[in-house]
């Protein structure tokens, strides 16, 4: 079995505490950006542009922090999960 985790394993395994906080902050930043983008007639163009950048940064931050796992500890859990499911992972599909 390879020592690398597939993306589906990374998304389904628990996220460390620090990266859960980063994900929450990123979602909040994206939400503020979405509010700025949703009201373009009421705001100057610079704020609407800033809002689009905030949406982009928030979505990237949330996606990247969701794939973080504790190194080494999660590999055994992912391997046992694959064995229970009959080896169904992204590598075998």
C-alpha cells in the first residue's frame, strides 16, 4: 500500500484544530466578499473588486485547509478504512 493519502481520504479524515480555525476564518472572509459583490450599485468599484478578491481568497483558504491532516497518524486510519470498503479509493477507480 502506498504511503500517500488520496484526496478523498484527506477530505474524509478529521482536520486538525488549527486548520479548522483557518477554514472558519476563510469562510468568513469569503462571506464578507460575497456581501460586497452582491451590492455593486451601492458601493464604489474598488470595493466590489476587493470583494471579488476576498471571495477568491476565502474559497482557496477553505479548500486548502480542508485537506490538511495530521502527519503519520491518519495513514493507518485511511488504510483500515480502505480495507473495510474493499479497497475503494481514488487509486483503484
